[in-house]
């Protein structure tokens, strides 16, 4: 059991936050380790559960702890466990992980053909209603769901039957080797913050409302023809993106 807080005039949730930070820095709680339950931890620290939750919320927003819905709260992985990439580099999540020596696996693969909505038709510069192949899957890093990816591409370029048991999870890599002589030349990406809805919470094993990074990305050929569009949802504590400016 850890010593209770020595209270001062600082707001109590900030004192709890600082105390937990010190416990993590001192190695009392290791990266990836699960914290005690809220009931037990609040009792150990001598504070109320609402105060503890507020402190944990701030630590979560800073990427220092991860709260997994129905499981518990964990110390965030060490920096070496981040998937880190420059946004100027065009590569798949799996290619990024392989380059960094991080093992990944795919689960929950769903492949279907569906007509293009007006939004997707505009993204891909095709007629509304044209057949698109939709690929959904979750990427797992070190036994943790890290990303949920949803890709769309014209079925003429990416037939659904091409995604067999050999599919590794990267539509980008599959399009680049589609045998039709089409080269993926560049991508236009936009990153925004979003919150997990019920589906994303289930796939990523987080609480509904959890903050996520959303990257929408359109792939283009060297003739500036769009051939793929994707929604990529990332857990912030496992990804770090940067931009090289010159």
C-alpha cells in the first residue's frame, strides 16, 4: 500500500495526478502495468473516486495512462512502443511497424462490396452507386488493439476476392502490387481528433467517448487519379506522428 497524500492548497485532483506521476516515474507502476481498481486506488490514496477519476482523465489526455473499457487503467507503454512516423512518408501501418521491429497482427477482417455514397463518390471521383470494395479490420500491437482501419477502393481495382487468407492487413500494399500496372504515387491525409462511438469502442476496447486520432487519407496515382480512400482510427498513446519542415 502506498502512503496517502500530504494535502496542501493545490486542487486535490492535481495532487492525485502529481502523486501518480511520481509513482510511475519511480517505477512503482511499470509501463504496461495495470493500476489497482478505482475503489482500491482511491482508498489507498485517501481520496474520493470522483477525484481519482478526474486525475486519471488528465493523465489519459496526456497519454500517460490508458483506460480500457471493462478492463481497467494501465500505465502507457514506453516511448519505444510508439509507432512513430513522419507524415511526409507514404507507408502502411504494417510497413511502419515492420520498419520499427514491432510485431502486429490483424483481427476482425470484414470485406464487402457496396455502392458508393455521394461522399465516397466525390472522394474517389467516381459515379455515385459504383461498386466499391470496403475493407475493415483492427490492427493489434503487443496484444493491444492499436488501430481500426476502413478502406474503400473501386471494385474494378480491388476485387473483394483478392483479399484472401494471404492478406496481411494493408490495402495500400495490396494496391501497390495489384498487377494492373497502377502505381500509388502520393496521398492526401488529414488528421483530426474524434471520439469513439459504440463500434469503435468495441473494436479498440476503450470506453465510448475515448479520444482517438482520425486520419482520413486519399491515395492517388502519378496521374492524380484517386484509387483509394480510408478512415484510420488510432489510439493516441500508441502513435506519434511528426512533420519534417524545411
